[in-house]
C-alpha cells in the first residue's frame, strides 16, 4: 500500500471509532493520569491525528483543544514510528522548530509518545507525556507507557463495539417491524383469497406466489437477523474474556445483561420465523396418524416434561386425520408446551389430548390443569405477542397461540378455548376427517 492509500486507510479507521469531538469519559481520563504518573511529568495528553488537525481527546496539566496538524509534535511522532523518546526537543532538529517547542504555543523540552496502533496496523495518534524541562525515561517506564497505550486501544475498541451493537439493534428492530408488516399484509391477503376463492380460481395461484415470497423472505430474514446478533454476542464474549479482569462489577453486569438480551432477541426471531413458516409452508394434506404425531410431539418435549414432573397422555387412541404431519406436530407441540409452561403452582400438571368426531370432522382437545384463561380474554389469546397472565419470569413471546391458529386455519378448521372442569384451559380445534 502506498503512502497516500495508507494515510487514507488510517484516517478512515480513526473515523470508524467515532472518537473525535466526543467526551473522553472517566476511564480514558484515569488512564492518562496514570500515564503522567508513570512518566513523572506534570502534563500529558491523548492525541488523535486527523487528516488536517490534532484533536486532544483529554489532557492532564493544561486545557485541551484542537490545533492544526502541521503544528503537532505527535503528528511528527507517528511518521517516525514506534515509541518516541526525546530528552530535549529543543536540541532535536525534527522538533526544534515546532511551535510547541519554540515558544509560540509552549516550551516543551522533554517529550515521549506511545503510538496508538490498531490491530489493522494503523496509528490513530499517541499517548503523550511531556515537560518544560529536559528529562528521560527508564526502560521500565517506557514499557508501562506502552502498556497504557494498549489499554487506551482496548477502551477505544469497546466504544466501537458498543456503537456497532446499537446500530445492529436498530437494524434488527427495523427488520422486525418489516416482518410484522409482512405478516399483517399476508393475513389480509389470505382472508381476501378465502372470501373470493369460490369466485376466481386464479386467487389460488396468487396465494401460492405469496407463500413462496414469504418463504424466501423468512430464509433471508433468518440470516440477516440472526447473523448480526451472533456477531454482537461474539464480540461481547470476546470483550469479557479479553478485558474482563479490568472491569468493575457494574461493567461485568452490563456485559452479562447485553449477552442475555441477544439471547432473548434470537429466541424472538425463532418464534417469528416459526409463525411465518406456519403460514408459508406448503401444506401436504395426507392421511396422518394423529396418535403418532402426538407421541412425536411428546418426545420433542421430553426434557421440559421431565423437568416439571408433568403428566402428558392421550385419552384413548387418537384418530387418522387429513392434514400436514409437520404442521400438526408443530401445533400439538406448541399447545402441550404452553400447558406445561403455564401450569398451576398448587396442583399437579396434567395434559390430556383427546378427539371427538362430528359430521365428518374431528374436534381435537388439549386439556390442562394449569392457570386457565379468563373468559373475557380468550378471544384475544390468539393475537400476536399476547401473553395472558405471563410474568416476566415466564419464557416466551406470545406468538405460540397465533402460530397454532394459523396452522388450524390453513387446514380449513377453527380453534377456540374452553375451561377445563376443575380448573385449567382446554384448547379445541377442528381438522378434516377421512
């Protein structure tokens, strides 16, 4: 890379950190005070070298301010490279004519600067200590100032990662809103198709096209939403592992909270995508053994069932129905999982699945002994993000029942909620019989 390209890359990375014209903050100020102490000097500064100016991010012993780059001693230092140690700047031809040395701004004599070099190899500026009398540093002092420069780079990187995390969170929120809008649009389109299906067969083709688009959107959203969250989580864990010993309890708590937040957002994305796929997946309406599907759903939930001590069983053998086995498995798994999740603390958790045939249609019931749902809130229970009676400690995002409703409606059935005799909720839904 030639000199012009290298300088452009250096300035670009400096701006990527977003440090110019921002408050230094107490951590950087503390590092600079430590640098002045290590160097045994009354004055010190943290200088960032932009394309045309020197920005003093924070100072010790004098008031900070910007100055033209061609008047900066540190701008000269970064061209020299490495740790710069000048016992008497007035006797050094590289610095003797500088306004910080010849009296136009100050009369610096002793000067030492540790470069702030990024992992990419770009020097953003210097950690600089100086005095108005000649002086010098021991090898130990030079090593410690070099260490402090690395600490400064670590704090710079933490700031950049926090900003990137915020930007990714904003992107994820925009994508979430777009996904929610797509869901509403798809639901409206599906209702219109159902009303007009008997009039125009071409509406079926339109629905298939819409479903294909949603599947493609879900696949893209799965990557574009999950990948940034994985990056944020990885950087947070790397930050904790690399610099954790330097953080106080409050900083460690912040990092733990941020990591937990990315986990919750990933779970929310999974729920949203499951909801989308329930409406976009092509239905394979074959002869399906509902008893087998029930047993598979119970096997999927074995860990949760064992952990809670719940009893999950079918009442008699469940029938053969006309439906999509993948979606029906997801339907039963969601209903059983909800029944376990919202179990009553004062009675054993029992979940019973049964079926009753009426006029060629099967009505399937999943009854529990849990918390139950008040009658006035049962109609709204199938809404998106509706969490009836859930506390903050209860996992979930209020999307499970909305997904169940979508699966049932795609089979041409309906779903509703009754009360279980003795307490609890019973979810009933209809499926085509054979």
